């Protein structure tokens, strides 16, 4: 039997982009249907992430134009990861496979053919991986690369150069629904679910219109979230470093005592300053990292909803 595919597309303030990219997603659905790879019940599902512009109105108009377009909207902006999650959790009830993709045309829509083929071959998770990043700025490339390296060195299994363009079967999504954490980092969590997976390579394009919502500050915050939600290694590293610093300090204490009893006058000030500053710095960093985990624990214990769907273009 042909699987039903839902393409899940998070949209935040994308009025400049949607009219251009929406028809491309629809064409892809129709192409895959005519190639007999998916069922005609397949849909292009937009998730409006509480946009402040006309995005939701555009989505509603699209839904009137063609039954293959549907949309849901979040009650407010909750960020990219939660928007994707909302779409996936909603879609899994209607379809066999989902493909999440950004709406800005940066990820090559044509890679979907290969993804669907991989599913037909038995893969339940198919990661879209950027083979080249020529169109990204040097800065974006550099920060992204450092991010993946850092994540992997922290022991998180993240597929290199994979963002949130991926095929996931509803079977995997049903299991994924048991991962209840509030602080989510999807690309690091799907590998944890397991099941047969593979990667499909594509070239990343430039944004068709509008601007990236990921300035440096948001990228840093995503990186931090990614690391702290997937790994406790930073805390361990701090403990190790603390032991090291304590040993060095012990050596210093013995040294100063020896000097003291030998009657050598020490100038003292420089070494004191260095020690104070150094230890102060280390302590602040350590407190910050521990605070981050404590904060995350606090957020998790509240167990607030990760998304709230306030409206749909269809009846549920
Ligand atoms: N997005 C979202 N909520 C947000 C920010 C972004 O749903 O709070 C969507 C956005 O509309 C786009 C995708 O997430 O479809 C990726 O965002 P963007 O293209 O700005 O990020 P970049 O590709 O520059 O990393
Ligand atoms: Mg983008």
C-alpha cells in the first residue's frame, strides 16, 4: 500500500516566502502521487508559529485553494523546535510518514524523492544532510561546524550537517511521543529513538526571501540547549577541572608555606591576584553551567505543554 505523506513546515513571519515556496511543496506532493510513491491523501501541512504578519491568513487562503494544503496555528510563538513538534504530533494521526522542512526554500525539496524511496526500502528515519554549505556565509559555516563538533565531543549523537529536514515514520513518532521533555532538540533526540535510519544528501540553497530568524544570540542559545539537553558532560568536565585546580592550589599552598618558613619574603601581590581572578573565573563558569542544568530541571518539573494548537484549517 502506498504511504500517506505529510510535509510539515514551520512558519514564523514568512509572508514574503510562503507564496513562493508553498506551490513548490504542492507540486512535490502531486509529483510523488503521480509517480505512485505516495497516496493522494498526502498533505502539505503548515504550522504557523504565532506569526505577527499575514502568514496565518496566507495559509488559510492556501487551504481554500487546494485540499492538499492544510494548516494549524500555535496560540503564540514558541520557537522552531516546538513548531515542528506540534506539526509532527498532529500529523502522525493522519499519515504514515512525515517530512519536516523549513519553509524558506533553503533545503532542496527534490531530496524528498530519495527520502520516500529510502522509506520504501525499510528506513523509518531519513536525515537530510547538507553536502555543501557554499551559500552560507563563512561565519554561519564556521559557527555551525564548531557546534556539531562540540555536540559530538559531548557525546550527543547528532548527524553532521543535518538540521531539521528529515523523514520520520508515524511508528517512530508514536515512540517519540514518550519523550516528554520540555526542552527539546529534535535532531539530537531522533537518533535516541533508534529504528533503521539513513541519510540523504542535498545542497543547501539561499533563503528565497525574508531574513533568517537565527541571529548569533539564538544560535548560541540553541547550541547551549542542544548540549545541556543531551549531555551531562559539561558538569563532569567542571568537576574534573575543579579537582585539577584544587591539586594545583595544594601545591601552591605547600610552596608558599615552605617559602614562609625559609624566611623568604614574597612579593605576593601578583600571585595572589592571579589566583583570585583565576579561581573567581572558574567558579563563575561552573556556577553558570550548573545553574543552566538546575534551570532546565526546574522547567522540566513544571512540565508545561510544549505546544498549544489554537486553530486548524480543518475539523479534527
Ligand atoms: N521558525 C519558526 N519559529 C520561530 C523561528 C523560525 O517556526 O520562532 C521557522 C521559520 O519560519 C523557518 C524555520 O523555522 O521555516 C527555520 O528558520 P530560519 O530559516 O529563520 O533559520 P535558518 O535557516 O536561518 O537557520
Ligand atoms: Mg532558513
